[in-house]
């Protein structure tokens, strides 16, 4: 299915061509440090630029990395899909390096580069603040630094990092995000601090990518179990490129475990399904269902039309042509996920689009 | 405190079947390790007394996540003779087998793999002898599982060969968290031996395994998380088996996933198929859509049964997975035991009930021919 004209695309990727592009956004000292040490090549291994998943063949540039050319993005994604506004995510190794200081420098540079190279050049684009999650203090500072620009509509975290995101260690990030009406977007991808599975490192990229859903499940359970939604009742979490169809089975089991075991976490007083419906949103690519019949059943299992957000996931390869939505969606839901839900999820879209 | 679901009024579900059911997950335990001494060489008895099993946890005997109840057990499962739950045959017969009309029960001893695989192999041999002597030969309803030192496939193969002709054992049993993804070639001798012996390989959920964190973001804080997240090891191992081409290489291999639930399987299959279609050049040994291998080679036990918010949604899931691949299990004597009379939140037809509570297991384990 295609999205309606004027849809809001909640996941679209831009990429840093290389370290040279970021140098102008760093202090002289950092420029020297990075140049003298030859620091570069920080594309995340979770998305090898050459892998079929990372860029659809007809979207692949003849030279350079996918997602680095504004004109291509305008033509292939924004114009082709008739998008009114699109929220970009820049996946970058700044969120995966071990040094907190380097992380802060890189994330600051990425955010400044996003403003100059993308937001200032294309009014339909919005961006997510890439924060150095290696240091929640620095991450909160970066949120403060970027929040004045209302074109930043979300805080972006990697789905797999040092620790599970519910840990109180990370709460300064949520406090800062909430202060500025920014949802927390958790995007697929890993800093590879731990093996991608509890059984170690798989041999294949295919398994890494398929297994991302388990990382998201773990994060949801962590956020709920540690009491993040109790402490930050206004917090909204968007799962980006997480897949969708794993959600019902996850909740079924989470509900059962919660019934039996919640005495250990007395603040976890509302059911996982209730918490998910209130606080969690998911982007629609990939959706992960084979056909319209299954989609119909799964929408009933999810029972949360307000949770779903239209996303092209450009330039990642999940569909061909402009069929950016899974088959079998009812028309009213299509409109809801393309316009109403994004507007409700991202308060800053309302400010800048109305 | 725990919430008690009362399904007692739903009498239609409480239709036991006259010919008895098959329980695919029963945990026998020991009063103490001394029960193994008749079969454990002096060297290893001394080693265990001095050094213990050396699992990959920070404690010598305690668990890294305090469980829901002592011994992870139902509070009513402590035998009157004072032993731990699951250690007394006559009490287990009364509380589990007789009370539930269980015709056949699969023993799944959880032994906690030692890092020293020579010790592990000796320990497994002793546990297997113990299963025979203390359980299988004492009650004809019980069947054993061949536990093996899975991290040392050569030693594991020896143990499988030792048991291959003994119909007291119905499967090989390994934990779900192995030191490496299970499809890796280093484990293939296990698959070859099991296929040759026509024994399914059963995989039971475990918590520690190879010591990798249970999530890609490290270790969770609470048992509530641990209990749930451990089933992810099944998704990881199934993806690994299929993508590494294990079922291409061993076309008669059958596997059983125990205590991992099953509702997550459909989404995993869809996702695997989609990514395989996109990137099959990376996984050349996986020649067909992954879901096809899974449908043909893998069975699932029910406990802990996932509980949809609307019970009838479970019917979609069972249909997507295949009604012939689901087998009932109680997990006795653990706290999250599923009672065969009311574990299923949906009403099963007599035919569906018979498949899940008996016939699927009878076929898989070739119990009809006995």
C-alpha cells in the first residue's frame, strides 16, 4: 500500500559521508586530534553500507554512501512519497566509541552538521538529536544545547549499548528530553558492547538484523521494570525500525511474567500492555508480516492503532516502488498513522507544521 | 503479590482425555549430589567437593537472580520426607502423574554445565545412570533425556552412543544458551549422532550458559526480566541452526524447544524469511525460506503458555505455527507450572486437545511402537 499525500515520515536516514564532513563543526584541538590520529570509518556495523538491507538498489547512489545526497533524498523519498515532513535519523559511531569525550565531540558535530547540511536546506526535514549515551550527563547537556532549535523533534538512542536503558544511570537523559517535549527514539543498531545474542556472536549479518527485535523487547521490559514510566509519566518512547509484529507475543508473555513476579518491582503496578499503549510508539517499516490476512489479525492483536507511525525507512530496503505500507491496512488507520499519530507523538511537529 | 486467575468455571476446557496425556517437561532433582556417587569416579567426587561445578555466575551455589520461590518451585511441591521438590518419586507420582492422568512423562534434569568439560561429561554420565536407576526403572510412565557435555561434542557423541539403543531415553537434552550459536560447525557432531540414533535433540531454557549477557545491552536487573528474556536464546539458536544450514546437512534431525513458549515464533519466521529473501547470498547454506525448515524440523512445548489479552488470539498463533508442532508440558515442580486442566486459555476441540496433550508427542518420540 502507499501512504497518502502529505504523510509524515517518521524514519528516514541521512548519513555522514566521512569524518572530513564533521571537522568544520569541531574545535581546533579536536580537529587536530582526529586528523593526526586518522580517526574515521565510524559507520555502525549494524548497517554495513554495502549490504542489500542498507540501501535499496534503485536508491543506491552511483558514488558515495547511501543517504548522503540531499537531491536524491528529495527526489526518491520526499517527492516520490508525497511527504509533508520527515524525521531523519543519523546513525553514527559517535554513539558507539568508548571515550565519552570523543562521543560528545562527534555527537555535537553530527547535530550541527545536520542543521547546516540538511535542516537549513530542506524545510520538510526534521531531525533527532544524536546524543552521547556513553555519558548521560553529556547526553543531557547535548539535549539542552540543541533543544532551542524546534526542528529537532526527538532524542535518538541506539537500541543496544552499555546497559539496558531502564537503568537509573540513564534517567538524566529522560529528564532532559521530557523538559523539552522530546520523545525518546530508540533506533535499531548496536554499540556492540555485548554479543548480539545471549548465545554469543552469530556468523551472519542476517541474524544480527533479525535479532534486533530481541534487543527492543529487552529495552521495553527494562524501561517498565525499572520504573521509568512511573518516574516520568509524560515520557514517550518511539521504537524505530524495530519491526512490529513481535509486539503482541512479547506483551502476552510480559503480562504473564508480570502477574507472577511483580512483587519484586512494586512500582510496576500497571500491566505491560497498558504501559506500552500509553508510552510506546513504533515505526511501520519493517512491519514483518507476510500478507494482508496476517496484517489484519496482527492489528487486532496489537489493539493500538494510535501506536503506529508511518515510516519509509529510506533508503533501507524493505519494499519496492512506493509501497511503503504493509498490505491490508484499513483506510482510516492509514490516515491515522500517517498524520494524526505522528502529530500526537511529536509535540514539536505541531509547533512547526501548523 | 501474585494474581490468581480463576478459570475453574470454564468447564469446557477441563476435558481430560481418557487415555492420558504426555507431559514433555518434568524436572527430577536430587536430595543431594551424593545420589550420583555410585556412578561418579572418585576423582570427580573430590573435585566437586573442593571446587564445585564452576558455572559462569558470581556465586558458588546461589542464583544471580533470586527466583520467585525457594528452589524455583511450587510451594506445595515440597515432599513430606523433607527433600527438595522433584526429589521424591512417590510424591511426584501422587502430585503430578496420578493427579493429572499423565501416561508418559519426559524427564528433563537440569544439571548446570561445568566449565571443565571432562567433569561435565562425567557428571552427565552419572546423571543419566541416576535417571535410569532412580526414576525410569521405578515407574514405567517415565522416560529419560540423555544429557551431554554439549560444549565438548566428542564427549557428547560418546554419551549419545552409549544410550542410543536404550528406549528408556527418548531424546538428547542440551541447554538453550550454548557457548556459541548452536548452528556453528563445532556442534555438528552432536547433530550427526542424534540423527544417526534417531533421537530428537531437546533444548531446555537456561539462564547462564556461555556467560554472554542475556540481552545485547547487558544483564537485566530483575528476575521478572531474566525469566522473560531467557527465552530469547531460543530465537537466537533457531536462527543460527537455520542460517548455518544445519537442516540441509542433517535432513532427519528433529528438535524440541522446551520452556521457551512459542507465540514469538511466527514473527521470527516472517522476519527471517524477509531478510533471507533480501540477503540469501550471505547465507548460502540456507537454501530455502527459513520458515520451511522450522516448520519441518522443530517442535515446541507449551509451558509457560503465553496468555493473550484476548484468549482467542492464541488460536491465530497456533494456526500459524502448526497444531502438529505443539506439545503440552507442565514444568513440574517449578513455580510457573502449567496445570493441564486449565493451562490453555482457549477452548480446544477434542481433536486439537488430543494432538497437543498426547498425539504430537507420541508421534515425535515414536511412542506408539513401544
